C-alpha cells in the first residue's frame, strides 16, 4: 500500500484496487486495532473492519508530516471560492426537476430557480431524496452511503497545555480500542490555536464507549476524568466544557463502495444534474473540494457538447 502512490490524494477512486477488502483484512483483531484503528476511529468514527482498505491506503499518503490547519477555519476557503457568486443562505432545496434545456429547482422560500444545470452538493441521503430519477448506479451509490457519528467535549483550559511524546509536541493523541478498557476517552486533539485566550482541548469518546447512551453531563464528566488521568497537568485547568455530537459525521466507505462510486460517476452528468460532496470522492475536505471540481468539469463539458 505504501508503494501504491495515488494519482489523486483527494479521490478514493485512486485506490480502487484495494476496495475489495476491509482495512483490517489480513490482520488479527488486535493488530488491526493497533495498526489501523487510530485514524479510522478517531477521524472517521468507524472500526477498521467496517472500512474499505482503499481508505487506509489513501490515508497512508494523505496523513504525512505535521498536522495542518486553515487559519480562521475552513469556512474561509468556502467564502473565497464563492467570491462574488450570489449565494442564498438558509434556503432549503425541496425538489429538482430536470427539463430538456436545464433544471427547475424548488426552494423552501421564494420562487423556483431555473438554471442550465444543477450540481447537488449535499449529503448522499439528501441527494437521493431530491433526485429520485437518478440512474440506477447513482441511486445504488447514494443508497449505500451511511454515516458515522462522533461525540466529544471541548475543554477550555486556563493556560494552553501542550502534550509531548519523547520531547516533541503532539497535536493529536489516539487511544486505540484495546487501550480504552472501561474508560471513555478515544482521543485528544490539541486545539489551543482555536482559543482567543487560555487553551482548548478537543476530547473525543471512543466508539466502544457508546457515548450516544450518555447524557451530556455524564459524557463531559467521564471525558474530563479520563483526560486528567492520562495527563495530570490538566487537573485544575478546566474552566468550561462544551459537549458536541455529530450524527451524521462523515460518510462511511465500506468495502466495495469505491467501485460502486466509480460506476456512479461513469453515469454523470445525467441530463443536466450532477453530484458533489465528500461522498463523491473521499470523506474529508480535500475529497469534498475534489468532488466539486470533478462535477464542475463534467457539467461544463456536457453544457459545451
Ligand atoms: C465535527 C467534524 C470535524 C471534521 N474535521 C475534519 C478535518 O479536520 N479535516 C477534514 O478534512 N475533514 C473534516 N471533517 C469532514 C469535512 O467537514 C467534510 O468531509 C466536508 O465538510 C464535506 O463537505 P461537503 O460539501 O460534502 O458537505 P457539507 O459540508 O456537509 O455541506 C453540505 C451542505 O449542503 C446543505 N444542504 C443539505 N441539504 C440541503 C438542501 N435540501 N437544500 C439546501 N442545502 C442543503 C447543508 O446545509 C450543508 O451546508 C469533519 C467533519 C465533522 C462533522
């Protein structure tokens, strides 16, 4: 896998040849947990056995070197790309009707919008609901995409705390499933740069802890206790806690899903409708961006034809 350099770091189809097996294939359960579960559980909220090996293969090349963040948040990128384009916020698309020369888009407030083409850049289940007449391979891809969940707490600290390993600062620390035991902690992300004053830790629940069944207070208590046990320097530092829960979190690419996606893409654009979103390339920002570029290229070519 390490030698299989992907053509495109933002596109799982680059690693299609690994799609026939799971990321845990060929490993013992303990081996899979130690070697591959870190990124999968922390970043994608799924056990390795649930994910296509194409995910693991691509991540080996994506996550190299230092962690990188967009200063001010990824929303800055979206704003920059949107530029002067008129964007209407807080308007839900309720239906999309293909016409011979374009599309009519019905919206929750205001008059329908007509256009020469439409790209549905929304989660797979929403796209499936909006575009019931999509070609079969497209519907099959959309229907197969489910989403993981993530539960975590932000801990504000009096001062910015650094985690270190062998003298080097650690940006993200993962507790693998065998190490979770009876505790709740699944990982710690050092997010001091996001805080105007003091420090900030993002502490996630391990999948095995089944955080969905815990109240917010209970989850925050458990995660704070666990992180204080692991890093005693946190004791007495926490000034505020905010619990966050994302469900849906990211689309889950199971074994076979990448080839299904490739099939779906081969049927796009269909008429004047196309699709974008992380479920169309890879479940991270780079994938979402790439899917938009691909949809724009397909749609542009169809309009010029
Ligand atoms: C908590 C969290 C942390 C993450 N951290 C990272 C990270 O560190 N690095 C990374 O690379 N990725 C991260 N991701 C993943 C990344 O955010 C996503 O992969 C990416 O945002 C997906 O972009 P998208 O455009 O496909 O979908 P989204 O960003 O979900 O955008 C879809 C948009 O469609 C809108 N929409 C849906 N239905 C309709 C409708 N009917 N009408 C109108 N609008 C509609 C939604 O409101 C939404 O604004 C994280 C995700 C989460 C939830």
